[in-house]
C-alpha cells in the first residue's frame, strides 16, 4: 500500500507531473521574459502561463463540423502523455522512476510523438491552415529527426549501452559527452529548436503565414492541453539534452541549472533570428546538422 | 489538385481587412483572387458636403499613416483652384513634416516587414526608433499621427528655435538606427534568404500595371513626383531618387532603406535653408469655377487629388486616387508561383493600405447582382 502511494506521489508530484509542469512553466515564462527584455518590452509576470491555462480550461472546446472529432481530441492527449512518460524516464538527481535497458530508444520514440500529435491535430482539424501546418511539420520532422536520433545514439553507442541511467553514470565519472562529441552536441542542439518550434525553424506554427498552423481550430480545454504539452516541452526537451550531453546532474539543483543554461541559449537563438521558410529549414538540417551528427556517429562506432 | 487557402479578411499578416483567396497546391500558389472593399467609408461623397476648410481634416483621415500627405495634396490642389501661392516658410515646413512622416511610415513598414518573416526582435527595435520620429512630429505639430499642420494657404504652426535643436538631435538618433538597418540587411543570412529573389515584378510588367512609388522604383521604373513635378520646397532641394533594377522584395526593401537616408538629408537641408516670413496667407479668395488636379509623392507612391469647384464654399467633386489602388493590382502577378510562406512578405512589400483604397460596391439583394460604382457612374449621377 505504502509503495503504491510512493509511486503515485513520484508519478504525480515529484519528479513526475506537477514538478515538470511547474519547471516547464517557469522556463517558458523565462523565455518569454528574456525575449521581451531583448525587444525593449516589459514581458509577462511569472504566473502568466498558469492563468492562461486556467482561462483556457474554463472555456468551451469547439470542435468544427468538418473536423475528425476523435482524432482532434486524441492529438493533445498523445502529445501530453508521451512527454510525461519521457519526464518519468529522465534520471533526475537520484534516479528515474522507470528504468530499463534500452530506455534511450523508447525516449526517442516518445519525443517524436509530440510532433506527430501536431500533424494529427492539423489534419484532423479540417482547416486549410491546419493541413498546411501539418505538411510543414512533416517535412521538418524528416529533416531534424534523423540527426536528432543519430546524435542521441552516438552517446549510447559510445558506451555500448542504451540505458539513460548508465549514460548519466558514465558522464559523472568520465566527464560530459559534449567534450568528447562536440559535433554531435551541436547537431543535437540545432534539432532542439524545431522540437520546441522556435525560430528560425518555427515554420509549422508561423503566425503571420498560417495563423497558428495545426492549432488554428483548437480552443478551450483541448488548446489548454496543447499549451500544457508545450510547457512540458520547455522542461523535457532541454532536460533530455542535459542528460545525454551535459552530464545530467548529481543533484536536482545542478540538473536544473544546466537546463536553465540551455533554455537561455535556445531563447537567445530564437530572439536573434527571423523565420526560415520550410524548404530552407529542411535544407539547413540536411546540409549542416546531418553531416555533423554522422561524423560523430561514425567516430563513436569506430572508437568507443 | 489545388485547394483554397484564404488570407483574410482578418489574418495576422494583414493589418487591415482585405481578402486574398489563394489557390494552392501544397505550399505553392497557383492562382488567386484579390478582394477589397471591407473598409469603405464614403469619404469622397462626404467631401462634397463639407466646406473646403473642413475637408483638410477629412483628407487627413483618409489614411492613418500618411495623413499629412493627404492634407498637403488636398491643400495644394485647392490652392491651385484659388490661384494662390503659400509663403516660402510654409512650403519648407510642409516639406519637413512631409519627409519626417515618410521616415515614420518607412520605419513602421520595416517593422511590419520584419514581423511578417518572423523577425520580431527587429520589428520591436524599428518601432522603438520610430518613437524618435514621432517625437519630432509631436514637437513640431503637437500631434503624433493626424498632424493637422496644413491649412489652406500655409501651415498652422511654426518650427521654433527650441524645436530646431530637438529635430537635429532626434535626427542623429534616427540616422544611427537606420545605419543599424543597413548592417541587418547586409549581414543577416536568414533575412536575405527570405527576401532575395522572392515576389519578382519585372520592369515591363511594372510599367504595364502602372505601379507607383517604391514598388515601381524597386522594379527599375524611375518615377518620383518630388523630382518630376516638384511641389512645396522640393524645387530648391537636392536629393537622389533611389532605383533598384531586380524587382524582388529585396529591391523594394533597399529602395525604402535608401529613401530613409534621403529623407534625413532632405530634412537637414530644409532645416538649414528655412526662410523667414509669415506662416500663412491672411486672406483667402473663394475658389473659381473650374477644376484642379494635384499630385504628391506619398510614402507608397504617387497620390492624386482632383477637385472640381462650382464657385461655392463646397467642392462639387473630390476624387482621391491613392497609391495603393494601383499597387494592389501588382500583388497577384507577384504571388503566382511563390509559396504560402512568402505570401505575407510579398503582400507587405508593396506597403498596402486598404482603407484608403476601398471603393463601394452596390449589391441589389432582390436581383442578387453586384455592381461597382465607377467614376463615370458618379459623374452621370451628378449631371443628370
């Protein structure tokens, strides 16, 4: 009985749902605040995201007549669930909730699901903006998922283990992987930008072109769930990078500080760039990120 | 198979209501239709019901961003009808305000253009620098947007010695900001990738469509009313008319960028040469029976006013041809063959202004037919 309670607390409060939600919310606010200060604006207060959520949750969700209703409901839940599962697998501080050999592969799959959920959302919403957004999301995914997975596997192949906790353990003893595999790290960091749909690779959600892309027809609770997933992304995706390349953290504070550094880096890149067109963004990943990832991947195969 | 992607009537890329029905195949635009008319306000009709003097205020409200352009053009046309010439100092002050407003308009446009391609940081910076320009306008005219400086036969407010110093310091600030834009245009590769070779309007097409202003000059058509048919203080001022040959969005950006520098130069010259004397004529005659035609180089191109007088204190007809009326026609040829992602920046590249463009369409609900009111219809309505 006691152990079930412990698991529930771990899953729902710390280091599970509530914790990652709160940290993600704060990171998202930080991005918005930094962006605002760079642009000579004041920026939102720290609780802005949370009040937005409360507002969205208290509003009606409208599902258009032309939309595929069940898929439209499924998409945000899929996005949210997969991100929560990755959060549960992440070795934060003492260890992760779920641990097994090969969880790196599973985490990579789950991290691809939010983008897939966006594609489903766009197509099922029955809006032309949504379908254009989905098409863009798919072509971006083809561009960035390969270097993303390759550079993540580089780390696993290097120590001949696909378990996240052993990757962190190895880094705690031998130093972080970004020193050993700088090219793979660079490729991985580049792929984080489209993963959290930031400039210059935010074409799928380009507001001046296709309004909100896949999310155009969403409202109320369902949009709130997508916003929740978005805020989780701000924690999970940098945290995954920290786990793989920046040595995780001996304790939770160190881990969060590293995540914070990454969030600031991503924010600054977002602030100083205009938006690439989707074909240009795709080309960028094939031209730069893929070769970088490949070089270090081959290196990890030959010289572990 | 093509599908229809609506841009408008309300869309984040558009700052005013207009409807672009784009036929797309995937991302590529293969056809389209443009529809205006959401912002019609009946200004031309209203102008015939007000006195010549009140119409200055009306003309100023045709467009928000080029307000002094409209009032200057209207005043000059009516002055031609009255056969009077405003004092030299008034002409110089008109020129200074005119060019300062061009700075404000172009900086605003730079901001909007950056926003369309997702460069929000640059957008915010442009608008911050634009505040200096608005500061000049506020000091000189007492207002920031609808400036209210023109009156028939002169201007209403003087540039005091205090203001002269302020204009000089603010201009230096603006010039520094403009230099920053130059760095941005030269160095930012992502920006270049988005605007280069996009939305091409070749020279012959531009001449055929009769486009005006920076849109024409970006396509190598060398026209500028300020030089070709000088008005106000422009005959005494030396400036260049920037022309770019390539006709893509980048050329239109570069034309506007160089116009910013020219405007700063013109304001400085006009400030140096500012003659003394009265601000406005004391007595105004009634306009003679007849008609007059005036044009100025607005920030978006040639603006035309036609005023017909029947000898009373109200114009019989006021016709306004804003530059966007002609420029909007060039949008469709530019959009064809491009991608949806480029549509917003192409739309923005001509700096369209829809509210001053819209003309009325009559819809007969019984017979369900639509009819656009043309100039000849209106003329017939007046004569019969």
